[in-house]
């Protein structure tokens, strides 16, 4: 069974890519936000950032539990979350990091009705490659996918196949 994590700054195309890839590979799609709700992992709410505060250690434990459950019944699993790269590398076959042109990202975040400050924070995170840097620091095998002009799922699935 393969375990693929898809991470990246909000608005870079994680969910679109993860859902398309899960269909292409016939893998189970797992939205970490659903796991956060199901396992009640939120540690509170950050009003300034307009987001829940997540304990990544608790999230990792819940995701590992889900991985182990799905190993028994699925071909593989794709985990969709900008926090998925916090999973220990021993549980992951490949980490896909989605990236996007800054102007396109800004438009996508505006369409999501993000506040100006939240857009700025996410743009800065993209500029500094936060998700990519953290994934590499954790030792993941990384595949970077630029979604600015769309997603070529056949090409991506071939590249992912090299990791599984």
C-alpha cells in the first residue's frame, strides 16, 4: 500500500490534485480537516489568523491510525493537508508539495474570501517555501508540482509511481 501526502500553502491546488490523483490511482482520499473534526484535535481558535490551532502531534497520531486502518482495505491512501508534511517520513512514500505563481495564488485566496492579512501571510509562506522546506527538513521524498496552469494528472501519476 502506498501513502502519499499532499501539502502546500492554502490555495496552491492541494485538494484538486489529491482528489484527481486518488481517482487515477484508486487510492483512498483523506481530508485531514475531517480527521481534525472527528478526533477533536483543535486546541482553540486564533482570531487574528481566522483559523483553528492544531496540535500536530495529535494530528499525526490520528493520521497514523487512519493509515494503519486503510492499509488493511485500500490500495493506498492520499492525505490532503497543509500540515501533512509533519507526519514522520517512515509512514510516507512520497510528499507532493503544490506550488503556484504568486499572482494566481493571490487571486485564488481572494476568491476564497481570505482577509488581506491572511492573504499576505500565505503569500509570504509561499515566497519562503515553508511547506517545501519543512518537508525536506523532515526527510520526505518530495515531488514539487506547480499548479498555476492546471494539473496534468497522467504526468504526475507517472512521477508518483516512481516512489511507490
